[in-house]
C-alpha cells in the first residue's frame, strides 16, 4: 500500500551524512526495507536509512513513514506512544495520524491545525514481509522493477519465512559482495554447511541483466546443515544468484528433486558503514517444521559472514578495479562492482 507525500520538499542531506553528496543523491532514489512488517503497529518504532532517522507506525491500518522529528520542537516521535488516534509526541502531546496528519493539539484543541504541523511522509509498501521505502521526495509508489522480484515467494506450496534482521557494523556493499561470493564457503562456513577440504571454485560465468546481473553456480558444496547429508552421491548443487543493484539479491538453491530454497539478501544501508540485513526465505520442503530452526541456521550463517564484513578495510566497497586484487572465482564480485559504477556510485 502506498501513501503519497502531503507536500513536496527539497532533498537535503541528513545531518551528519556519511555518504558523499553524489552517492547519497543516487542511493536516495532507490527502495530499501527498513522494518519487518510484523514489527510495525500503532506504537511508533524508529529506523535509520542513508543516515536519515525515520519513525514508522500504523494509523487507521495505513502505514506511515516520516522523519523521526516532531515538527513542533524537534523531539523524536519514536519516543512517543500510540494513543488510539495516532502517535502522540511525548513533549506536548501533538498527535499524528494517517498520512502523517497532525490530528490533535492538546494546548489548543479548538483551533484549526496549520499545514506546518503535518509530517512530510515517505512512501511505504509492504512486500516479502518487510516495509520498504524510498527517500526521493518525488517517489510515491515503486516502479515495476524498483524492488527486487523474489522467485517462488507467492507460489503455492512455498512457505514464507521472514527472519529477524541482523545489524552489521559494515557497509551494505561489502555485505552484498560477501553474499554473492562463492570462494569463502570452505573457510567461513565450515561450521554451518561447507566442507573445509572443498575450497576449489568451479568456473562460472555471470550475465548482466537490466537490474544488475545473475550467475548460475554449479558445485558439489552441499547446502544442508552440518551433519545432514540427504543428497545422492555425486549430486551437483545449483546456486542461482540474481542481483538487483544496489543492495538486494536473491539466491535460489536447487536441492535434490524439486526442492527449492530462496533467500533474499536485502542489505539496508543505515549509513555508509552500518547495515541492517533483512532475510526473507521461501522454501517448498520441511514446510511443517517450526520456523525457529530456519531463524537459527540463518543467524549462524550470517554471523559467520558478519565477522568478515565488520573486519574489512576500507569499510566501504572499493569500486576502482585496481584497488584490490581479484581471483577468477570473483567473477560475481567484478560484475557487482561494475554494476554499482554504472549506477554512478563512487563508493569508498
Ligand atoms: S515537541 Fe512534539 S509536541 Fe512539542
Ligand atoms: Fe557467506
């Protein structure tokens, strides 16, 4: 569901912006998840996107996303509470309802409410169990290709699992590149699913797409949790990556038979060096099993990655091809960096 801004306003860099003005201008036109849909109710919650503090709430069943700042005296509205009519600011009790409209001013309840008291809202849509938004003041609803398409999500027989988010003290670009990287399994994921003695990366060839690139990676690295081996001898695993720049990608894992697992990696750039990672998952097997097992395994794998992403220097992904050395196994990384450059980004 989309909500239109009540008034247009000039894009200004957030206070303390950690991006270059050019990168911020490009990134602010993209759509990102900022919360789980199940987290957002009548009580306000806070988020941060591209250094912009946000408040999220629901009023009359409509989603509202706005700068986290009361238009009266600048108190964060996320400090407020839901009072049945909307979000009540804790300082003087102004209440903001659907569409960000100020609906009550306790100090002067009989007077009409001037437009300056209404919130400038951002558009909000719910997809894959997440709340997505865009900071571009011209945006209202996402274009067809603005948000990544997740294979199988809506198909009959597939279970939808929206894992809790993970905060990472690293950049969205570094995290994304790690998700697309097939050369680290034997080292980083040997506790969760990979074989430490199987490090060689078979050749693969990514293809450019309108949204970024895709890659089909065949190998014998299993995707079962450690200790589980249900694949026939010699089974070759297909991992199909589809990248949607700047910071989302899906991985469709082809298990034995027609079993499929799709992971959406949505790296939401909190700042240039901080990321909130959202991971919705769809699968057509074990659909009667409690989702907690998926939450736990997903957390284990992404925690293994997080240790690397938080340690990498520089924190921002270098887009200059000569800044780091590359392996043939890094084909996806090369395609990813090129796609980011083609967006016009400068990176770290
Ligand atoms: S600061 Fe919010 S009501 Fe005064
Ligand atoms: Fe990884």
